């Protein structure tokens, strides 16, 4: 468990992480560092698409195993590939910085992506343009700190949203 509070500039993204950890505890689903990274990515991408604004300020980088937020990765790295939720009680998981509109979006993200494993989400992000564009010119096995831009997320998921609207 974390023994101290995260820096103030990380508070929002940490509370969004807490939200997903709490949901995983409620639903009996495993949540690893890798899975949290992908859920944060999808939350940011769909916030940009549906709300036209980011949920948090931290950059998302195009790592070998998919989108990642370095500072969040470092916080949860202590758990390796273990289920993070097993290290926390619900009382540890503060989410007070998340407003009602944001919680609605996070619930949709959890309902849409939370059922998948970290490996499924990794494969999904690898098949999508924002991660691919940020990794352009980088060998598949090479580390990268290239940022996945908010604009690339808005553009790609906006196109998906329009396609889904036409199909409905």
C-alpha cells in the first residue's frame, strides 16, 4: 500500500485509478498496473471525444505494451503483475475529486473495457491509430517516451463514434 499521498498534480489521475481499482474489487475482476494504464488511456480518449476536454493532465506515452502514464506506472510497479486491488481496502480508495459527470464517463469505460484482461487491452490499443502513430519509426521491442496526443485520440475515437452513430 502507498504510505504517503501522491503529489497534488497527480491527485486527479490517482483518484481515477482508485475508481477503477474500486470497481474491480466490487466486480471481482483482476486489475494490474498494465490494465490500469489502458483504462486510464481509454478514459482520457473518450473524455476528449465525448466531452472535448481531458480528464487529467498527465501525458500518455506509447510504450511497448501499450499506452502508459509513467508516474502512475511507477506508483504501482511495486506490485509487479499482481492484482492491485488485493492490496487495498475500499476505504483506501479516495475518489472525491471525481465529479458526477466524470463518474458517469468512468462507469461507461469500466463497463466497456473492464471485462477485458490487460493482455486483451494491450492488443486492442496496438490495433488502433493513436498508439500506432505515436510509435511510428520505433522498433516494436524498443522503449519509447513518444506521447499519444490528445488530438490523435479525439480524431480516432471521434471517427469511431460517428461510425457507431450511423450504424445505430
